[in-house]
C-alpha cells in the first residue's frame, strides 16, 4: 500500500496543472498547417502513443493486468473516455467564439464540480467522505477553490470586455450564445473523463498488485485515453478528408521539410504536455489517502491557476483596467488559499489514518 502524503500529492497535482496549462502554447508556433492536421498529430500522441509507451514501461505485466481486469470495468472506462473526446472538440470551438479565459473557466469550473461529485454519488459515499477526520476542512477548501475559479472567470470576462473597448479583440468571431453552450458542453464532458478514471480504478488496483507501485494509475489511464483517441481520430480524419487538409500531413515539399518537421515536433510536444498532466495526476492521486476523491477538483483548480498565471507572464493582461487585474489577482490568491486548506485537511486525515493503524 502506498503511504498517504497529501502535501506531496498536492505538489504533484501542481506539476500536472503546469503541464496542462501550457499544453496548447506550442500551437502558436505551428505554420502552414490547419487546426485539423495539428489536432490529429497531438491527439495521436496525447491519447495513444504516450499512454501506451509509458504504461508499458511503468506497469509490469500490463497485458496480464488487462486480462485479469473485469471486462465491464475496462469497457466503461473506454466508452466514457470516448464520450469525453467530444468535450475536447467542443472546448476548442468554444475558444474560437468566446475566447480563452471564459472557455477555460466555465469548462474547467464545471468539470471540477461534476468530476468530483458524480463519482461520489455513483459509489454512494458523498456524505461519508466528508465526515472523515479532516473532511470538513477539505470541503471548505473545495468551496474556496470554486470561489477562486468564479473570480478568475469574472476577471476573464472583464478582460475580454476591456480588450473589445480597446479595439484589441476580434469582435467578428465573438459569439456569446454559441460559445457559452459549447463551453458548458465541454465542461460536462470533461468531467466524464474524471468519472472514467474513477470507474477504471479497479484496473489500477490490479496493476498495483503486479508491482506498479506509484505508477498504477497508468493502467486505467490508458483505457480512458484510448477511447478519447478513437473519437478524435475518426472525427478529424473525416473532417480532414472533407476539407482536403489531410494532404498537409503528407506533402512535405509544399511547406518545406524544416517547417514540416517543426510542426510535427510542436504537435508532439502538445500531446506530451497534455498526457503528462495525467501522468502526474496519477502520481498525486495515489498519495491523497482518504481524500483521493478531491484529486479531480485539485487538478482542475491547479489548471485554472496556472493557465491564468501563464497569461500574466505572457503579458496577455497588460491592456486591462486596474479593476480587472485586481479581480484576477484576488481570484488567484483565493485559489492558493484553497490549495493550502485542502492540503491541511488531507494531512489531518493522514495523521488520523496512521494513528489508527498504530
């Protein structure tokens, strides 16, 4: 059994959050490729290549683990992963209509709530989890994290309003109604990925029995991401042939070998960054002791926190008003406080758990 250490678990979730918040930055350097081509490559590596390779080398007897796992558990994890694939697509389109800040906050905020609460309802442990030692403090921390997400979202709304007034915003592409619907859709379906990981947990436990140790989560992660890959691969292959962008991937001479290789590398980097958010999510999750259920909320909040921090570092907030900037800073501070509170609650639960064992 892996010793609980909520402080280390939270730190690992933070690394995952950094990876997630920066995963789409490489796309800004992709040249002469459509979104379809870029997405096909990153999807292949994020949801198939990296999970398969890392899973194979970190989980002993990986295929035997799957052979011993209940087929219904594996199928449910795979299918829910496939459903999440539609959420990823909606997320990308929502950014097009309402911008990065609003999309991230609405989608990830919804995902944080649903991805935490739904598994507890499914297992019938919604009340019992929060009644454990430290549970009330963890609950307070989760509420604070949601407050922080809302504040960051409000800051994002004010930012895009400021940029519109400063005529530094593409108004022609802005469509609030479509964007909000897509962001909500993306948030709900993103939460399904968290449910997929939770339902696939028995596979991780079997991997642990085979000596996977801290890496046991890589077994069920492969099932979830495989489903996501299938959905995205089919969708974007159809779109690529329909829009005739598939030739971008094979016509190297058209854009030049150097540009083609650079695009390929940047797309693979995106896929790697996306995958490693959940690699570290798994490492953090197994260390959360009695409060593993809080991992999804922590991960999503970390993602929000670092995505906005990246925006500040990239000077995306330079042209906003002082009021908007202060709203953002306040939201980020509340998120930091929530991480501390959740970690403290987890540490109290861990100390009680150790005392009972002794």
